[in-house]
C-alpha cells in the first residue's frame, strides 16, 4: 500500500547475512502510472540461500563427504493506489518455491494491505495493516523421492519396480501485521520518527518491535541527509528453558541499530540511498542487512 505514495520510479536491492552461513537477497522495482494518487505497479524477486551443507547419515555420523543445498525463492507483482489524500491500498500476487536438493514444490499466494496517513499534533502519522501469504499449499516432488523396489515375484528376480514417495503438502504461514509511525520532530534539517510493529504468525505468539529514526540534513551539504536508527524486537517464541537454563535471559537478543546516507537534490528527479542495519540474535549470533535504493 505504501507504493501508492511514490512520486517516481524506484529500484531497491537488499542483502542480509543471516545465521549459520545463510543469506537472503531481495530486489524490487516500482513505477507510478501517472502522478501522485494514480496506480503504481511493482515487481519483486527474493531468495533465501542455505548454502551447501554436509550430508550426515547414521552409518557415517561425521559426514559422508557429500553436500546438499536448499533454497527458497519468491517472485511477485504488486498493484497499489492512493484512494484519497489519507488512504491507500495495495496487493501482491506471488509465487513461492521451496527447493531441497533434487526435490521442490511451489504455490501461489497473495498479500493485501492498507495504509492510513493523517496528522497528530500537526505532524505526520501513519498506520498500516496487512495480511500475508494467503494461498495454496506446497507439495514437494522430485527425483530424490523415486525409489526402486525388487519385484516380489520369484519368477522374475531381476525385475525392479519404480515408485515415487508421496509427501504431505503444507501451507504457507499466514501472518497478520500492524504497523504505526509518527514524526515526533519535523523541521527542514531534522526529523525524528517513532515506529512500532506487531505481527501475529499463524499458530504462534504475537511479536512486537519498536524503533526510532533520526534524520539530519546538514545545511552546507545540499541534498544530503544522514540517518541513525535503533530498535528492539521481542519474539516470545525465541524464549525457552532447556535443562534448567532459561534462555530468555539473553538480554541483548532483539537489539538492533543502523544508519544510512541519502542524496536527493530536489523533490523530483534522481535520488540514491545506502543503508546498513545490525541485529543481535542472542544465542544464534547476529545478522547484518545492507541495502541500496535508487529513484528518478
């Protein structure tokens, strides 16, 4: 729904280094079909890469020397519109594919959302609502599920039958999200934005995140702006007790901070922004997110 507020074309690319050598890369582009308040179309592709992992078996618990790979891919098309000066809506139709070595499955899904923007105490306030992953189920198929069985007929001992194992399909995790943001400070050189987000994954507890962004535009550097960001995410499903040890005591888990630099010489035309974010994941280590955004 936020695409509807764009004044010009924009391309965004981000890469996240996650835990255990995994990573996620995403790219999107959007194009307004006319001026502000008309339709906006967008496209996106993204992939989660697990990397090459060693193969362990009961017979060789230290590894067979072989490796396997796994990945998740998503590609989608979006459409959004600013209905009034305060309300916009949008939706995305996407294809999601799971691949595990020589086994894969895919399904179609839909994301829908709305964005309401107004003012509180004379400064911009926004609230957004979205429902994600409304769609079908993924059923895995592939050559790794094919087995050869000896024929039970003793008169044909050399014959083998080929069968394919059938896997149980599984749905995508439906998620409901609510986000709010308020510009607590807004001047030509300074802007402070406070934000909060709440999301409810299917069959999981509600998670919460809060953050703040301070943007400073130096007077002597026309068009440039610097941003500092910080936040905290609380996910109750990451808290548990094992062998008498309470891992909820990992106090730094969920802390994040980052910053960025942007160049936008005018309200219309070329702009570029580069950002980086870091998050502490407690026992799992940390993750880093780098992104670049270009508009014209």
